[in-house]
C-alpha cells in the first residue's frame, strides 16, 4: 500500500510546534509589570475575596465622601494567589495602591527583603495602632523598628462545628465548655455518630491549609508552652536547637492524625476533598462534624442547613489540659513601593483602621477585631457562635497558629503534603517528624529561604 | 560575444537573487518569535542558573539548582508521575479518538450527533471540567459512585483520596477532555481516504476491523503521528486539570512536573529552582515529542 509521504516542511513544522509548545512551560516563571502614574485622586485597593469584600465597598464610599474628588476601586485577590503569585503584581508598576497579603507567607518576606513595601510608621502613629494592638501583634509587625503593614483582622482557627441533631440522635451530650476531655472520648463520639448513620469528622484534606489546621489545633496540647514557643521561633539562625520536631510531643500529634484515618474518624475520602466539598457534606446533613474557623460560620449559615449548629475544640493530647484557641494574625494591608498614590493610600489606611470599621466591617464580616480595646460583649454583629468563640478565646487562651507563623517552607506549604502522605500511610509518624526536622535545619542553615524577613 | 560587450566572466556569473525582500517579509515574524519565544526561554534559562525570589536581580549560582534537582526525590517522583500520566493519557486519548473517528467516518447511525457530543468536553474550560469531576468522584455523593452504587459496585470509593487511585482518576479526566480533539483531527484525515478503497476491500470480504487496521490506520499514519505528538505535549502540560482536581495530592501523588514548577516558583518563591525544573521539563517534553515524530515517520516510510 502506498502511503502519502509526509512532506519535509510538514515535519519541520511539527517539530517546531513541539518545541514551541514545550517552551510554553518556561515563560510561566517570568513577570511583566505594566505602567501606571498617580493622579492623587484615584485609589486602587486590593482585598481578599470573601465575606468582607462587600462591606469594604461602604468604606470606599465613606472615604470618597470624606475626601471629595477621590475615587476608590476594589480589586479582589483569591486565597491561592495571595499566597504566592500576588508578589509579582505587588512589586510591579501595575500594583494597586494598597495590597493584601498574609504576613506568614513568602510574599511578605520577599517584598520586604527587596524593599518593595512603603514604610508606614506615620499611619501607625496617626491611627495609634501600637496602643491598640497586643504586644505580640505589634512585635510581629515591627521590623528593625519600623512598620510596613497593618493587621486588620484576627481569625480563630479550627473550631469544630457539629450537627446538633446528629449528636442528639447518637445520644451524645453537647460538649461542656466547648471542650472534649481526651482523644479517646472524641473517637468514641465518632463511633456513636457513625452508628447513628453519619460520617464523623470533616476536614478538607486536599485544600492547601485544612489538614495543617488539625496539626495546629493539636500541637499546643501535646507540648509544653515553652516548647511551643520555641517551635514558633527556632527556625531563625542562631536560635536554640534543643526543641526538635522529632521530640515525642510533635510525633504524638502526627501519630494521632494518622490514627484518626486508620480508625475511620475522618469523613470518607478526606484526602480527596477540599474545604468547600467538606463543608457541603456537612451542611447537607451527612457529616456530623466539620473543622473550620470563625470565618466558616457565615458560609455555613448561608447554606441554610436543616439543623442547629454547635461547636467545640479538638481534644487535648495531654490529660487534664484544656485546648487553647489558635489565632491567625496575618491578614495584612500594605502599600507597595511602586504604588501610584502612596499618600492617598496612607490616608485610606488611617481612615480604615478605626474602632468604627473594626466593628462594622471586620466583625460584620464574621472576623474578629484586632484592637484589644474592643470587647466581645460590645459586639452585636459577630454571629452567635463566633461571639462565643471570641469569648472563650479570652478564657482558655490564645496561641499563635504554628503553620502560619513559621515560614511557609516549613509551615503550611511544606506541612500539608507531608501530612497528606502521613494520612495516606506513605510515611510513619517518625518519618514525617524527621522530614519536619530536616526542613527546619534547611531553614536554619539557609539552604532554603524564608528564615528571616 | 565580445562584440556584444559581454565578457565570458559576466556570462558565467549566476544571477543574483533578490535577498532583501524575503528578509523584510520574515522580519516581523522573527521579531515576534524572538520577543515572545526566544527571550522568555533565554530568560528562564538565565533564572534557572541563579537564585531569585521573583523581585530584583538574579543572584548567579551556576548549576547549583540543577545539582539540587538531581538529588531531589520530589522531582524524581514528579518525573515518574508525569511519565505515567503522559503514557496513560496519550495511549487512551489516541486509541479512543481513533475508534470514535472511525465510527463517525463509517457513518454509524447518529454519527453527526455523536460528533458534536464527543467534541463537547474539548470546549469546556479545563478548570470547570476539573471541578466537575472532582465532585463527581467524591464518595457517596459523587455521580461516579452513585452510578457504581446503582449497579451494586458500592458507592463509597474515595477515588481522589488514595494515592493509588487518584492518578488514574486524573488520567481519566484528561482523556475525557482531550479525546474529542483527537477524534476531530483524525476524522479529517480519515475523510481524505477515497471511499472506493473501503468499497473494494468490502467486496473482497475484508471486515470492519480489517479495514480499520489495514486501510484506515496506515493511511492516516502521518496525522496519527502529529496527534500523538500534540497529545504528548498537552498531557505534559496538563496543569489545569490536575490543579483543579487534586492540587497535586494526596501528598505528591498527582504532582506532575508543571504542578511542581508552580509550587516551587509561586508558593516557595524559589523561581531559580522552579525555572531549573521547567527547563528540564521542557527538554523532556521536547525529547518525547521528537521521538514520537521520528517513530511515526519511520512507520510511514516502512508502510510505503
């Protein structure tokens, strides 16, 4: 049989096509800033997509009213972009005048190291922020005596929401003071819930943060306060090395996380489910408990589940100790160095960082105000459960979340894949612990970046 | 000859071909290629030779990133994952695409409708397809498990939660999104085969399978090579489907090389290392593409 021969030109074209298509992989690593110039009247503000976004529109209108002739526009940034790719935008000449980032991610350290953030000591002074934040928050946002960003909200991590009807059907009393005495009690609860026809404990295992939050919740209950404090800082070169991730406390946390998979505590397919999917399973009534944050409650309510919702904290891994709340202090607004209208941006930050907007915008969006002067009892718009969480956090204690305080090369971005492998049974708790220790040592030695900002 | 004022030397000199015009004509294309292809590639290679967090200048570190890459078990795992994904995707996409194209070409009942239906997944954005299938694969609530449950095969399979099944689920979705494209291209090639050839073979008693393997496939071999090459490149670059479905997990079990490049560059802010991985990925994709083309070229020549 005679076949039409492929013309040489066609072959060359095809080869060229292959190379060009393959080469399409490469430019993904480049960045291309645009150009902008400031008119002193228009302000572009980047905000995270979510419940607070609509409330910020009102702040914009108020600012325009207070400053005639100005125009404020808001630009949303999603959670994934804000953890990395947003750095390219914020360092370009196309940057918004005010940028959003998470203080714990590499975006902050990269921008700061490359002098891409405007110093805003004057905003801090004018808004009196040093007196309004807690000491640890002020310290966290002070670099070489100066300030480069404002923390505008606090998040409470890993309250476990539960289906009250499911608990009643399974004969489980509502947890007193939102605490569970031990891991064994928690596992027994799940057993009863499964017998009653529900899936147990929901975690968005495929999301880039949720499994890390389980570790965050258990860790402060498995190690001493001194060890926990060391774990938040010992990535810095020169800090003491006596606390290790291979120590029994950390290994116990890993062991528990793995055991819960083996014992069927998590929902079916946990590692293949993201937070949205786990949330949908919970609100549909099939899942009895869901790990979330204070920020989840608004979404849960919006889904209008057919049952009442309660909440508690994961059990302590040390008998007799209460589980503290984890706090995430990282949602930050900054003024990029290449912002077109830095003066107007400073004016806006000063305008926004007031008690008024902490209550109407931050608390109104389901997040917690960061000013220590605002008492939970004075808030009527937090939502009943979040108000309870806020109040309990004052009594059981508040610790900084581990996986978002240490650099992402040891924390969230590194930890979640390791935890996924642990849960999947590909790593033993000891092997996983060793990987964390190696990551710590790599940070301390400068082999990987992120140990200093 | 001299009487006409023409010397032998001038007679022998070949006529000079005008060179300026072609150069002017190809200049814009060359400029665009240099600007949008050559420069980014060169810049990526440059970044791969240094340390860069995305801002400012690149600190030259020689081949340090490449040395690190050789000893990085994650990279090795990603190469294996990428090759598995590539093989699974390409084999099934081309084979199924070929069978579907043959069915339409043979004008099975409802061929026109099937042509549209089978092509539909191609026009669905990969992120949408990824999210749809991610939900469909969920235990109990997902469509896939509901169907399996209805035929007695159980509805509790956690396809995306296990590192042993998640890669196959992603391959399935990649095949689903690409097969329509392969089908359409191969159908075009099949339509160029004169119907008389098939008619003659039928009269000689050759069955449908015989006609497919002895007439259709040999006649479309060059196009089969092209589509296999394209599918190879697509499968190596299938970032969208993987990221929408699993984000490379559980663990790193579905982390093909582009996903790893994304994590290294954008999440770890280690653009130098990410670029080094991208360069190596490009070389692998290029090598596979050229290899596939060569294989099909040889087959085409052998079939003559």
